[in-house]
C-alpha cells in the first residue's frame, strides 16, 4: 500500500515538474517572438526614419510613377509641341497676309495702314526672334568639376557640383543653372541664359494675340454672321432642291473662296483670343515672380522657408531680390536708359548678368545689400 502511494506521489511530482517546465518554455518562446517583433519594427523605423518627412514627401513618393511617365512623354513629344507652335503661328500669319491685309489696304486710312504695318511687323519680328533664341539657347549647366566653385552642394541625382539656384531637371537629366521649369513648348529648359527669351516670347505673343483679337473683332462678327447665313441658305437650298429635278437645282449662294475667307477669320479670332487668355495668365504669373526676384521652383522653396521662420518669430528675406524695379533691370539686362530701347524694345542677344555659378551684386543695382547664404 505504501509503495503504491509512493509511486503515485512520484508520478504526480514528475507530472507537475513537466507542466511547470512546459509553461516556462512556452513563456520563453512568447518572449522571444515579442523581442523579434520589436527588433524588426525598430529596424524598419530606423531605415525609413526622416525628420523632414511630411505629407508632401509621401505624396511625391506615391506619384513618382506618374512623374516618370510625364517626364518621358514630355521628352519625346517636345518636338511635336514645337512643330505645333510653329504651325499655328504660321497659319495665323498666312491668314493675316492673304485675307486681312488686302482688306486693310482697301478700306483703312493711310494713318491706320501705317500703324498696322509698323506694329504688326515689329510684333512678329519680336515673336520669331525670342522664340528662336529660347529654343536654341542652352539654359546653362554647371561644370562637372568643383575646382572653381565655392560653397556649392552636390546633386544627389547626377553626383555633380550644384551651385546656388541650380536644380536638376528630370526630363533633360541634367542640372540647370537658375532653373525655372522645363517648357515642352520650347523642348528646352528655362534657365539662366534663356529665361529672358522665354518671358519675352510669352509677352510679345500675348500682345500679338490681343492685337489680332481687337483688330479683327468687327471682321469676326461679320464672318460669323455670314457663316450662319450660309447654313441657313444651304438648308433652304436643299429643301428647294428636294422638290425639283437635278437640272433645276440652284447654284451655291457663296463661293468656295468666300467660305474659306469667313472661316479663316473666325479661326483666327478664336485661336488668338484663346491663346491671349491662357498665355496672358502665364505671362502675368511670371511677371509677378520676376518682380519678387524668384523662379517658379524658388517660389515653393521660399514659401516653405517663410512659413518655417514665421513659426520661430523671424522674417524671411529673399537673398536674390533687390527690389521690384531693380529686379526687372537685372532680369532684362538694363544697365543704362538707352538699353530700354536697344535691349527691350528691339531684338537683342545680350547675355544676362553673371555666370549663374555665383550671384554677385549686379552693376545696375543701386541698393547695396549684405551677402546672404543661398537657400
């Protein structure tokens, strides 16, 4: 009896010991899994952590495939956009010379004829010159060596020196001096050496479209009324022809030349008015940026920097702005009063101030300012 009790007690002790050991092993396994989870989570956060990460960075990362697609489409269709600009502009010029100019010479007074001939040809020359210079002039690129550059950073995409105001163009796959944007209508970047040509082209093209819209308003109204009359008479002619034989069908009321003339006038006015609205808004936007001494890219950078300093109770000042009037003089390259005629109102291939690698005080700026670090 006692031997059985001893045996039963030994079995029970062994069973309790096994249960206690299994529980310890189970708890130990759970602790190991928790440690591995926390360690992996910590590693992941350490690899992805960035103090500058915010909602904008996340959105940029999500839209990166879209940006890649747009960059490549813009790169390959740049030639098409340039051909489209040349084709549309040439069609407007052809309509003016073939359709409108003979009418102006027959109906206008000599004073108005001289005005239209002088202003129209001057505006056309300015448009052609600045567009040609904008698409053929390189915007400027920084050198690949850092020997002659001081205080520059390194571009993380092309691993090359990156002076102040220089940015990387993902379409051209190069860094551009004082980059404003990549314009598909030029198939070229807008930068330090062709920024003035781009803005002048936008300005004179807008002026030319407004001139054509205002000058051709009365012609447009008459042409539109004539086209509506054509449609009405054509409808009546077909109704009459349905009740007559083939030989009794009346001839067309308007000739092919008259139809082409009226439709060309309507096409000219609609196209010029649309371009004047769209391109005029873009020109005003760039004029505001030039007044503030900024580019399109610097506008976003300065806005964030202004908000950051405002939270600290500080005031942001653009280091590249010399005042509204001086900003325009620097941008247009006006050093003397006669330059407003020779460099602004007449075609001029003069170079901008500076090399785009450093930003010293231009000679045309009257206000001396202490140098500031680039942003």
